[in-house]
């Protein structure tokens, strides 16, 4: 079964409130087996617009990635994130080569 990945590019407008998003999202990430592969840190925008925070999260499957996003816990966190940050987020299926 292919893993699922969240890829997010985020521009945080309120770093203090963003901490509330992280804390609120944590139970959903734990419940659905999230593994953070990249979370902030240095980056180079090679093409297109770069954002200050870039995140890659691995899940055991595409379904787990979707279920986490759609969970009540994550939706509560998302509401906070949307107030304090601008983001693009996608879910992609991993390669099983």
C-alpha cells in the first residue's frame, strides 16, 4: 500500500497563535500515524513563490492522510491556522517503486 504525504507551504502571520494550531493538531497527527519528514528549516525556492515554512508529513496510506485532514481534531486546528497563516496544502500518494 502506498504511503500518503501532506505537503504544505505556509506563511505564518502570527507565530504565537500558530503554536495553538500546532498543539491543537497534535492529537490528529498522533491518531493517524503522522511522521514529520520536514518541518520548517532552511529552504531554497528554486521555482515559483517560496513560503517561510515548508512541511512534509508522511502517513501510512493515502486514506490515513485524508482521514487525518478530515478529522474533527484537525478541522479545529485548521480553523486556527486559517486565522494566523496563509497556506497551500496537498496530499500526494507515495511512489511504490
